[in-house]
């Protein structure tokens, strides 16, 4: 059973930065893809960033150049560094760990990010 716990959300002014962290329990972390999603009020959940098991990152167009994603397989942790934050980044951010091969698709409880203008 995989458990994911996000932290690092909060209130920040536009232009500021936050770093979200997601800690995973259980094995197979290093073999799984790790994603960050977000869901703003009244909107669908959207993929923000992901990093493959091999370490290749990718980002939604809306956050390219502002967000970075990194993983530490030794600590079972994935980080989302968010810079130059905008009010449109306001959402609940969720960590997702998935592996088709090992039939894993686990979600954290979410952490709220609020960016004030």
C-alpha cells in the first residue's frame, strides 16, 4: 500500500515562490512515474508536471520556465519548486505516483496553494 503526503503549500504573493514536497511510503518509488496535478475551484484537475522513473521531466505549458520538478529516490520524495507564482496558480496541488507495470496509481491528500495579487 502506497501512501503519499504532500506539504509546503500556503499563501504567497504574486511573484513569490513555494516548494512543495511529496513523501511516499512503500516500495517501488524509484520505478514509478511521479506527477503533480492541481485543481482550482470550479475547474478540472490538470497535470502540472511529471518526472519519469528515469528522471525525465515535463511540464504543462502554463508553468514552463517557472516550475521545476525533482525526485530523490533515496528519500522517496518528489519536489515541485514553483517560482514567479501567479494568481492563476492558486489551486490544491496533488501528488500522484503511478506505474502501469506494477499497477500503482496512488494520490496524496493535496496541499493548498494560494497566490494573492
